C-alpha cells in the first residue's frame, strides 16, 4: 500500500530559528501534497496545498512567508517553519495524493514541533 | 466555508459493544473517507466511499455514503481495546480527477473498557 514518510517525528528548537519538515511518498508519485496542523484534541486544519513544480496554495490566515513549502519532486515536499515562536508549537502532518486517481489521501506519521 | 458535523464527540463503551458514528454536511460531497488516528500518529485510512448509497466493509468496520451525498456513517462491530483512538470523517467535494482539499469532521474519541 501507499506509504508516506515524514521526518523528523519530533523536534525541539529555539525561538527565532527555522525548522524543516520533510514529507516523502515512498512507493508512489504524489502530484499533490497537503500540510496540516493539529492542536491537542482538535481536528486537522489544512495549512496549504502543494503541487509539484508550482507554488503552494495557502489557506486563509496561514502566512506563506512563515510556512515555506517546497514541492520540488513527485516524491518530496518540505515545510519550513521560519523564525519559529512558541505559538508555532504544534503537531504538523502531511498527506500525499496521486492526481487523476481516486481520492485516498495517505498521511505521514506527523511531526511534533516544540519551540522553546 | 463547508463544514462537517461529526457526532458523537466521544464515546465510552464496553468491549464487545457495537459503535456507530456519523458525519453530516450542509452541502454535497463526492467522496467520503473515514480515518483513525492514534495518539502522536498521523491518520490512517479505514474506508473510502465514492458513490451515493455505497456500503463498504473492512473487517469489523462498515461505512456508508448517504443517498443525499450529505452524510456518512461508520459502524464498528464487537469493539476491542485496540479500537481506541480518534475517528475522523473527511469529505471532498470535487470530482476525483480535479483535486480539491479534504474537509475534516471534528473527530469522535472512542474509549473501550475491557
């Protein structure tokens, strides 16, 4: 079955630094990847949609200069949280989809970001 | 924007009992997906539904795509302790080959007492 690998699983960083999170589709080509943020006991909130070779589409209220998304290949998308602050601490999850096929978004295992 | 109302928010049941949860929408969806999320992990797809009226099973799980295309339910029969987790419905309102984001329900937290 489809597998999406997300790294790192946990990261602690200092305020003001940047953190990069990788999302890889291991056994399929993902033309579209999605980045979500999830607070404790809450649902997944879509941050942005990332299409290979084009600029990401950000949801309303998500700062594109703070959350940089790069989808340079059909198997890799990255999310960089720039100048992180404690309020950026959250669980970030990516998912991958093959365009043209039926919608069966496969999720990564998530990244727990703690900004101190 | 579109919202999915998922209920119940939480359930506390005895091992062996059946469980039912559902999602409703104010607008039509073309795809319904049901996911389970364990603590500290990403959601795992349980069942995918693509046609109104479609009824699909995956082991002890059964889900249906409502005829009106505005609702879906998930049933779990004979629950076991490993069914514990948060279950999310998710809908997509575009034809499958036109992309479109998933809209998630608020989740149903299931606790199973041995």
